[in-house]
């Protein structure tokens, strides 16, 4: 069984366009590009992930009422 920490590839999430909450804390996700089109997201938690570039999330960032990161 995979734990959240084992997750690295989140590309499958790009098809879940009605997703409103996503918690990926302490996972090995480093590329958030697949989340860029999830315009219904209200909650996105990424604390502890080895993400260096949050810029793909710039368009959905204003829609997030709960987040633990900032975009440039």
C-alpha cells in the first residue's frame, strides 16, 4: 500500500477538474504543473513537499481559500 510520502507523479490529478480539496503534505511531489488547470480547488496543502517552482499555480492561487505556500 502506498503512503502519501510515496507519491511523486500527480499527473492523473489533472483530469479531476471538479476536485475542491487536495492534501499532499510530506509527499515526494516536486512538479505541481498537473494542478494548474484545477480551477475548482479551494484547498491545496503542499507543506513538506520538495517543490521548487510554484509558478504553474499562479492562475489558481487567487481561488484557494486555504493554502500553505505562496507563488511569486
